[in-house]
C-alpha cells in the first residue's frame, strides 16, 4: 500500500526502514531539492550535483536502518549529503582545479538593496555569483543553509557540529564580506559610467 501523500517525515522514514520503497520515494521527492542545495553549497559547481545527489539517496537507502533517532533525520541526512559532496569535491579537485558559483544563493543576495541595485539584471547575477564563490567555505556553507534553506542558527550548528555563537559569527562575516565585495563592484561600475 502506497503511503499517504500527507504522511509526515517520521512516518515515511519508519515505513522506509521497514522496506517500503514507495515511502522512500515520497521522502526523496519531498527533500531532493534540499539535498541538492546542500551538495551544491559544498561542491560549488552544478556539473557534479546530479551524480552526488544520486549517491546520497543510494546511501540513504543502504544506511536508513542506522537512523535510530528519527527526530534527528535532518542532521543525519545533512551529514550524508555533506560527506558525499566533500568526497566528490576532493576527487574532482585532483582531476581539475576549477569552480563555478552558487546559483541558488545569488537570488538571495541580489534581492537585497544597496550596492547591488546599481548593477543590472544579468550583470548582478554574475557579480553576486562571483562574490558568493569568493566566500571561504566556512562562511559560504552556513550562508546557504541560512538564506537558501531558511535553517535556524541552532539547526545549522547541530548539522555542522559547532556552537550557535560560531554559526552567528560566520554568518555575520559572510554578509560583511559579500556587502564589501558588492559595494566595491557597484563603486567600480559607477566610475565606469
């Protein structure tokens, strides 16, 4: 019997742990976008995301029995996705040394008023991507989780195994770095006009 489409995540996980493939399929459809964002935030380029996400869901199926506390499924899934992305990133780094920006985060930063308003459409998008790509990973990752995924500081801290104060500090620094970078770009564009 297929799971109800309104079934809660805990219910879907319990059914999937009993071997219900339909429950797992529904869970995957529900959370695939989030897993993609976690992977994308880690690897920083879209070309590898599909393969890594597929690996993550395969690992979920293989390791679902190890999830004892269903209340912590999000942290468990985050760690699987993060580790798969790190592994793939290290492999890709050995093969090539290039990176592309974080497309999903661009819409968050470009919505903000301030220096980006002086840049136009596609230019803004490219400049924001470059600014986000330029963030050190320790700032980029919590930025994505907070501003794309809407996670609380506590949830980010739990998933990244760090105190909430550290999460807050990294987010403040990420925003400061982005504002500074975008302000310089807007000033440079203004002087070119």
